[in-house]
C-alpha cells in the first residue's frame, strides 16, 4: 500500500516572522548559494551590472553577491514582501530594490537584467517551466537556477513529507532537473553539483559532526556526481547563457 501525504497550505512555513535562529540559518546558507553562482559564472561575473533574484527571501544571497563584487544594482522579489525579513548584513555598497510579485509573471520588461537567478525556488512552484521561461524572458545575459536533488536511493516517504512541510512540491534528480531546463528551450552552459559548506552541516549539530559529515559527503562527490547524487541529497545548479554578454564599464 502506498501511503498518502499530509498536504497543508502551500509554503505556509515562510509566512509570519522569522526567529533569530531561522534568520541566521538563511544567512549561512546564502553564502553557499552565492558562491555557487560565482563559481558558475566565473570570469564573466566582473561584467555583470544588474542582478535580479526571484524568490529572494531575506535578501541574504543578494547581499553576499554584492560583497563578492558580482553586480552593482540588485533587485529582489518574492511572493511575500521581502522587506519584512531583510537580512543584508555584510552587503557591499550597492543599490538594492525590493518588491513583491504574483508568483507567475515577473513585472519587468524583456532583457531587463544581466543576471537573473532563482536559488531553491523551483521545488516550491506549481508551474516550474512557466517560471523558467519568465526568468529567461527578463534576462539579458545569464540565468542561474539551483535546486536540491532530493530523489535518490535513500529517499523515504518520511523525507518527502519533511520537505513537503517546508513547501517542496517538486523533487529532482540531476537528470530530471536538467531535462526540465532543456525542455524550456534553455541551453545549459555550465552545470555544477555542490555539497553544503561545513558551516551549514554544523549549524544544527556541532562543528566536529559537521566537519565529519562534510568530509564524507565530499569524498562521495569526489567519486563522481553520478555516484554521490544516487546516495544523498546534493545541490545542482545550472548556468544558462541567453546570448547577450554583459558589457563591462
């Protein structure tokens, strides 16, 4: 017998005030997310001027990109007003704009931003292909998307329910994630498979346990992404080049 799931109000987890612990968790995770974007874009990052984050949450990822020198003007939008939860400590000197949108149509003209990204958003949305097409529409140069690849040999009903409780309604492997992107007429220029940093692994335990977990998982990843992602949840990110390189200056 296949057991059903307990399905509540979608993304209710993100409504209301965040605790100090939750805000710190998002700040720590944001470092990883921004670093993955920087890794994928590489040297072209120096020419990126305008950046849009869709599903920006607390704004911590944009703040990290600012500190890394990727972009000069930053816009963050979400279905819940991000100004309620802003966590931009450590941001570089830059212009930030925040707003809300309907979760379907991005309120910007075609080709408005050099870099458009959605990090850990596609797993939450009812129509991921529609969102991907919107990301590509408003991007002038690059689209970056990242998801947790939660389907593997050790995925259990309990694990799926746990992530459903925090709003995940789409679940991916590296192959199904790439298939999703390519069936939206987006071409993947670079694809990365990433583990958490030690700081993330240690956040809910101890530094020693986090370090041990990190070493083991990175050893698996060293054997090859195909091996690692069949045994545990890793994060996969894709850089799509939409054809117009940003102009430096």
